[in-house]
C-alpha cells in the first residue's frame, strides 16, 4: 500500500479529496481537503458546525452549488463526507437506513463539461465500521455514461485508511480520478492534517480532520 501522504501528494492538482480510516491507536477519523486553480475556487472557506461542515464563499458573490456545499454531515452514530450536494442527499438516505452503495447510483458526475468532475463520498459508523468510499464518474471513452466505483470494508484495521480524490493530473492538464484506494496511515489522527503540507501551496484552499467518535464536529476538528 502507498502511504496516505504519497497518495494525496501524487497529483499536482488533486482537486478535492477525502480519507476515512483508523490511526495507529485505532481511532477512527475522516478528513477532507480542497484545492482550487481559479480565483473563484480559491475564495472559499470551511465552516465547522456541530453537525455539519460547510464550504462557503468568501467573495460575497452568488452561491454556486459546485463550489459551495455541505461537505460533511453527522448523524447520531454515523458520518457522511464528500464534495458536493450529494452529501446532504446521501445523508438523508442514510437516515432512512438505505444502502449508500446503492444510493450512490442515483448520482452522476458534476455538470461541468468538458471535465466532468467525479462526485466523491465516504460514510462510516462512528465506531469505524461499515466503511463505504465511492464516486460517480464518467466512463473513460464514453463520457456520457456514468460508473460508480465503490469500496466496502466491514472494519478498517489500525493504521489503514481509504482515500479518493477528484483529479490525478495537474492544474494545466486536469485528469479525472474518483477511484477509491486503500492506503497506510501512520501516526495519530491529528497527524493526518499533514496532508496540507503535500498539497501545492498555490492551490490550497482548506482541510479538516475530525475523529469519528467525537460528540460533534466542532469539538475536536483540526482545520486548515
């Protein structure tokens, strides 16, 4: 397995990415990061609330659902994290007891041709079980079609995580990704914030890391 840091830093422009896993001590966590290559994408911030984490505009301009959205939702004993409006919809499906691997099939990639940015997401119970990481992405060579790669783990062992990102290329040549990957995760859950250091400084927008078992997001979140 690659390390989390190598996976996160392997693309010059990863777009948005997330990871869900356990640290060396077995503490479950989620993390999410944003990079942006345009002025509009740079003018955003993460706002951490008790039951949700929101990506907000800081320019004073109109709301854009592709750039401003709820990035994480916490239920009583579960979390959902991702890169767009599908987060709130999948959280509703989770509250209803639906299988989110199946619910993901109701979603397509973002309506931003010619890129067709994948919609990525992850969910797990707050005890670190029932982990699902997946995406809705265009089929290479037949971009009008959608595929839904996803990965399910009943339980993650310590020092292991699953990550997925939207892009795998550079800011000059965007390459779509959206394929979940199992990676190694060394150190404590707080050290996952080190992802920030492997992202290109000119592209960084925001990052958060929170433990799964915290009473709420605002209690222990690490935010950049």
